[in-house]
């Protein structure tokens, strides 16, 4: 199955394992909760999908690579203890708590959430000394004397032996105690993910034209030739960073991520061509509705790969703006909830201290999120927006307190002083929504004038329709032009179904 289908299977299993009946008893008894094992080639996104599921469900996520562990670090260290059996004292061997089990307890203490996913990567590459303990853990959720906390689900990942010389097959009796999910690379599914998550448009355009270059893992006399989904996404981040800093992108950089000389050289040449398209087509002018007739004329006469490059440039710009709006909306909702929750304190004598604590806590949460590195880019963006907004409120409150006069600001207390800039931020968001909606309408109008309801419009509308954040934006703020085009291309119903699924998953 592809990575999207695997995500549905994993999330379904986790939800079923955590489900309780009206008496609070698990619907799937603990001893019948088979560990999940995701088997597939490296770099396909196995770790990422499990981390995203945990984040979406609001439960803990602890990840370990088994190849980095010895029997002692996984099982715990032995020590001598005293015990009494049958009225006689004996020296007995005990084990300290496993580092892996201890990490799950640390996560519970840190978040206050009791449920979680323990992700064990490269599980079929465990050393021979660790393998028996691993098999015991997978079967009984126990390392030595210490058991995985209640409410924790084991999800494993492994590479088939053809991709990893250290990998070994589990015996049939062991596999009969696990839920095995086989995953294969699928460029079409990954492309939906890539466009929605801001992967560089040069990459998505290149792979749209050359899908066979998406994934390559094979041995060669001169060394392994490796191109994976992880490699493309990591390269995307570097391309965006290099462009931001004005650095030249060379084949030497590309080859560090696409470890196949033919693919690296081919993409490097295409990247230079794509950069020219980016310069020639004034995307900002197209979105503003001010692009001249010369750009439209060139687009109509352009070869197919150039037209798809233009479509992906427009997609990247529109989706990035929509995700910005979504993050700002989420941050405003969070801050409004905090202001409401602490209204009494903010209206009191020490209200400035309360807003200061809220801003400091938001900054600390963001710093911790960045330090752990496990949160999604979307969650990081929302946390950054929330912290920035609370900093604005803190500055406004400090200025109000410094003035010390109700007449100068019109605010009677800290809550009133904070409400002013909060309302201003809300109005700014409304203007941002109008701007983004206008850009979407202009992009659709441009594509309609150039290509009608051709394949270019099909690519544009279909990729927008499978982005849950975009569909949430259209549902909340409307877009007559998108609805008209998506209905014409038979994507509207599919998009609304996706929106309903996302709402159910996220509890919106």
C-alpha cells in the first residue's frame, strides 16, 4: 500500500487500541493489541507519518532506533538485591528500568498525557544479543521487569533485507503476533503531500515530468545509489534556505541529497531552468491581477513542462499564503481563549504580571518545541504566531502601564489594554483573508484565460482540493471562483469530503 493508506491503517489501529467501552474497559484487550510493524524501503516517511498521527491525536510520541541500543541500554543494568522467599533471605538479580521504558514515563510527566506511541525504528536490525529481549517486548510489552505504561501503543518500522544487509526476517510465530503493513513508494501520493507542505516547486515540477526519478535505492559497483522521499524533502529545505540567503545552488549541493549521479545532474540542470521560469513569469503580478498580456501570451505558447512549472509556482504561492492565514487564525483563537480564561486576573491589580507570564510561557513552549524537533512545520508556525501575538500584547500593556493615565489610552485595566491590539490583529487578519482570496481568484482567472479547463487547470484545482488547510479556508471564507472551477472539474464533492474527514479527525 502507499503511505496515505498506511497512515489510515496506523491511525485506525491506534484509535481502536485506545478506545474504551462505557465501563472504561479497552475494546481491544491489552494482550490482543498487536504491535504494528511498517515494512518498506528507507526514506519513505514511516517515522514522519507516525509522529504526525501522535500530534494529530494529542498523545505522546517517543522514538528510538534499535540499532543504536545494546542489550544493557534497552533492558537495563543488573544489580544485586535482597528478597525473602519462603521465610529465607536471598540475594537476587534485578534490573534497573530500561532507558526506553523510562522515556515513556518522562513523556507522561512532561505533558500530563498518559497515552502515547512508542516508535521503534529498524526493529529487524537489532543485534543478536538484543533480539531475544526485543521479541519478548513486542509480545508482552515488557523489558526485563518493567512494563510499558498502560495506554501506550508499540509501532515499529523495518527495512526489507534487500534494502539493509543487517536486516533479518522475523520467524512466522513472531509475525503472527504483529500487524504487518507493507509500504511502497508512490509519487502521486507524495506529490499531494509535497505541495501542501511547501516542498520547493522546482522539485514538484521536476517529479511531475519525471516520476521515475522519485525513488531509487540500489547497489552499484561504485557504491549505493539512493534517492528517497526524505532526500527530496530535505533538499527542498536547503534550496529554500539557499535562496533566502542568496547562495548559489550547485550540483555539489544537490548530490548530497540525491545520491544518484544521473538524477542529481538532471535535477541540477532543471533547477537552473526553473529559476529562469521564476524570473520570467511575474507570479506576484499574476496574483495581483496586473500581469501584462505578454506573460499570458507566453504561457499559452509555452511547452507543457514550462506550463506545469508556472502552475506549480502559482500553487506554491497560494498555498503558502493560505497556510499563513490558517496559522494566524489558530494563534488568534488560542490567545483569545487565554485572555478569556485569565480575564479576572488581567482585570485585577497585578494584570500586567499575568500577561507577562502568558507571553513568557508561549515563548518557552515555542523554544521547547523547536528544541525537541518533533512538531510539524504547521504546529511550529502556529506556536510562533501565538508567541509573537502575545509579545505584541505584552508591549502594549507595558506602554499603557508606563503612561499611567486612563485618558491617554482609554483602557481601564490590563485586559482592556490588551484587547485593543488583539482586535487590531483580528482586523489585520480579515484584510489578509481578503488579499489571499483575491490572489486565488486572480490565479484562477489567469489560468482560465490562458488554458481554459485544460490539464493545467486540472492540476491546479486538484492539488488545492487535496490540501485540508486550503479546503478549510474555502469552507470558512468562501471562494466562488474555486467552487465554480472545481465543480466543472468534478473536484468539489471530493474536496468537501476531505474537509469533513479532516474536521472529524481534528475535532474542529
